[in-house]
């Protein structure tokens, strides 16, 4: 599936709440999210608008690997919300 070109960091952080990610801190233009679901996992998302496609892909790949799903399935689930 093609990655969205207009998604910003705050929108992505809100979408990831459905997977147990919560904002643990924000330093400058970066948001740190943590989940305890499937074991503890941390990710950092830049508060850029829009996120670069490569950055978004790397974040989604990392989250999908942690959750044990494919990136495309995760992307469809996030965007359907």
C-alpha cells in the first residue's frame, strides 16, 4: 500500500494510541511514545508536517515488527480509523 504523503507527526502519534502507545515526553520537535503492549517499546516521532515518506516508513516498520504484523496491514488498520 502506498504511504500517505500528508500525515504529520502529531496525527501519527494519535493513531498509534490504538495500539497502546502513549506520549512519554516531548523534546523540541520530537515526540517520544512508549507502549507496554507485547513488551515495552519506544519510538520517537518528529513533529514535522508532513512526515517524510522514508521516516514514516521506518516508524511503521518498527512498530509493525514490534507488534508482529506486516507493515501494510498496520497501515491499513491505522488509516481506517
